[in-house]
C-alpha cells in the first residue's frame, strides 16, 4: 500500500495533449454543468454488484448526450468502507472494487474526449483508522499527524481510546473510525497540550500531504477536487479564520502549479468558503448559521433524510404552495455579495440532491412536480449540480437497511439516495448482471420506476426537458452563472428576468397563480423558448399548477452581473 506520493509515471505528458483545456478554473467553471456520480451505484461493468470505473466509462455517452461537462466522483480511494469511502486508507491508490489507477486514468481520458472533466472527492480532514499513518501514530507518542490527548481521564469532545500502545485518546472527525488529521487549533491552551498551534510539525506535515495528494492526481489528468468537510480542518476556529487562511494558501499554490484545476468545497456557506479560496461551494442541507436552511427551504419536504434538529418547514417546491423562496433568495444575495466583495471570483453551486440528502423525488413530491424544479435550477445564476438519476426522476427509496455507515439518525438513512442507477427495464434495471442479492443496494422496487431508455424514447419526458434546458443554458449566456438577474415577483409564481431579456416563470404549487407585471416590460411579444402551462400578456402572467416558462423578450441584454 502506497502511503507517500509515488514517482510520476508515463501519464506525465497529459498536460501537452491538444484536447486539454488550458483556461483557468475560474473561466471554465462559469460554463460548468456538474453531475455527481456515486461510483458504487452508477454502472457495474464486471458483474460483482458494485459500480466501477469501467461501468462509468461505458455510460459516458449518456452524460455527453445530456450536456454534462463536469463530473464529480464520490471518494474512490482505498478504504475499508465504514463510511462509504469517506474513510481513506491510501490517498494514492484507488479502491480495487472500482478498478485500478490506470482504469481511472482511462476513464478520465475517455471523458475528456467527450468534453467532460472529472473531479475527485478529497477527504482532507481525516483518514480511516486503517490508514498506515494512523497505525504508526497510535504506537508512537512523538507522531503528531493526528490529535492525541495523553491523559488518564477522558478529555471530552468526542475523543476515543487509543487502539495502540500509545496511551491516551484520539479525536475523530465524524465516526470513531475516522481519526481527525491534525491541522492545529486556532486557540491553544497550556492545560490541553493536544491543542497544537497551526504551525506545529504535525499540521505542517499534513498541509504538505494535501499538496502531494492533489499534485499526484492532477498530474494524471483530473480536473480538480470537491473537498469533504472543508471547514473541519483547524479545530476551535471561531469564524473559520484559520481554516480560511489554510485554504487560501492552498489555493495560491494551486493557482501557481495547476491553474486549470478547480477546488470545490463541502462547506455549505459560500459567503465564507469562496472568499477563503475555493472556486465554488454548494448550498447544502447543513452549513452556515442556519444549518443549511437555504437549500432545505427549496427542496426538503420533511421526508427521506430528516435530521431531528431541523424544525419542520414547507419547502417552496411543494404542491401545497405554503413555502417561500425568500430564505433562498436572501442567502444567495448574501453569498454572491461576499464573493464579489472578495474580488477573486467564484460561484455558488445549487444541487438537486446529493449522496447525503433526499432526492427531489421524495415523499409526496410526484413526477409532475419535477420539471418546474429543473426549470428553476438550470436558469438561476448558480452552478447547477445534478445528482445521478435525478435527470429521470429517480426517487428516494425508504426502508432500506443500514449500509456502509448510511444511517445518521432515526429518520436519516442516506442509503435511500444511493440506490443503483436505473438504465433500462432489464434485470437490475441495467445496472449490473450480478444477482439481486449481491447488488450494492437494492434497485427501486417500484415497477413504474423511471429509466433512461424509456425516457430517451419519449420526447416529452423529464430527461429530454433537462437536456433541452442544459442546451438552452449553454447557448444563452444570460441564463448562465454570471448573467444579470432581476427578481420581479416572489411567492407563487416566482418570476425573474435574466440579462434584461429572458423572462423565467416557475410555479411549483398545485394551484394556478397569477401576477401583474410592471409596465413597459415588453412581454406582449415574448417568444416562448421552453414553456409548459404559462401564459404571458402585456400586463400579467397566468401560471397553471406545476408550470414553468422561459421566454425571450427580444431586447438587448444588459451588462453582465447580478443583482
């Protein structure tokens, strides 16, 4: 097992290839349509019941047809899989169940030939307790790569007993099997000597290790990283000031050595993380002072993955129409304002779902409600991130057993969002030729489950709509991540103008809605670009239930920007 960076191999000429886009990450990300792949559940080429790199490679044409140009893979490093790969035992070797380093490099090359970049998931704040680093540290009191408290009594703060000859306790980052790497404490205390300063030997070694890991995979052709739990590195860090300094330093290094590489964070607070050095951050189901309310106020309908600490709320995208987009709008304005003020550029990413959060099709939300959600997501000035299978309306599957650390609470089982991709109506929905009992997770048992093949054959399907919306976004810069926006009406329907020219109307509730328009908007001659159930006149908009509409008002676009 490799624990330090291997020597460069015969892939070192990749930078010279003519199909490698030399634009800085801040430029190409502006046009990105992200697609998250949970590798163990996407496509299984070798028939063992677990998805793999070869399976993903075989399905790249689906992503290219859809219009996706950037793929993020959940962790694929060697791991005992106590937390589905977020417990890494070797950062320089991929998990054998997915293939080899060479098969990952082949996947990256095949994706690039289709205009698709590939990002890896970097678990920066902790390792597996099976990592050789931890085994060495657990038996060497002079090794400070992890956080150790050499006390007789339990020091509190979640510390776990040492598994080795070293006396005392270690600090985990999430599960006990995930010991926290030592990046130091922002606030030290002589009475707690494990609170080492950020410039101590252990933290310095770990910062260098991050550079080595990134450098290795970027040299093999990867386009960047999504960083897991990015805010968790420096401990006891009020306002994340020292964590931000760490990431700014890494970003400066990245800009010098790999300017084309992107750094995305799992932070959940773009107003902090992007100024801290990340190119983009996601609105998540957690993060910031509101514990992820900006995203949850759009999608979460109190079913699927539900934290006991969340107050019940009605999301804006609900049939009852009792929600509001205001929480999202205020949070988005705050984040984009902070990003603009920092002067470095960057983006807010808006996901349909993720591996830790319910899919759009969850609980009472039906298939007819999904088009309006995609019409919004793919025309709002954020980076859109489509979770695998959401493009066909795969549903959150309830009642599954715990698998690889999926259960986080009595109503929070992440397995429901991780079921195998539904490709067709053959055995195992075309995901694998393995026996059903050998699959990573069961296929959605609903006989009416959506599939890629069925929706490809139906031009009125959600899949075709998502494809058309992506194509429209790509062809229309005003609908992209940095075009101007003016919100004309909040509530139902949500109405906004992109680039001074493109009118977007979204009504996610069951009942119709009507709104009066300001004078002089010029909607009488509005040309429909992608419309279902919306009528526009000179003075008003009428939107049927679950409707959406994108119209071209035919005027010259305003200067780029957001407001």
